[in-house]
């Protein structure tokens, strides 16, 4: 019988990016839709990605281990 392995969570994989250094980057919330009613400064600020903190990155590494 084959050993059971943890499958990659595909929804998480589409949202996160693993950098060459091993840190994980993620986009800001609130930048997907309904941006017409938000001001331009808010929308521009949300275009940059940010690194996850170490505790979240450690927890999510298991879920996206095949990235």
C-alpha cells in the first residue's frame, strides 16, 4: 500500500509566491474587485506584495510544499 502524502492546497498555491530566499510573498487584501469606488492611493498601495511573517510562513510551508 502506498504511503499517504499531503496534497498541495491549490487555492493557497495560487495566492502565494515562494521567493528564491525561501520567504513567502502574498498580495494585499482588498485589491481584487470594487476598486472603482476606492481612491487611487489606496489602489496603488495594494499593488505591491508583502512578505508573510515567520509564524504564518512556517504554518503554510506544509500546505504548499510542492511549489
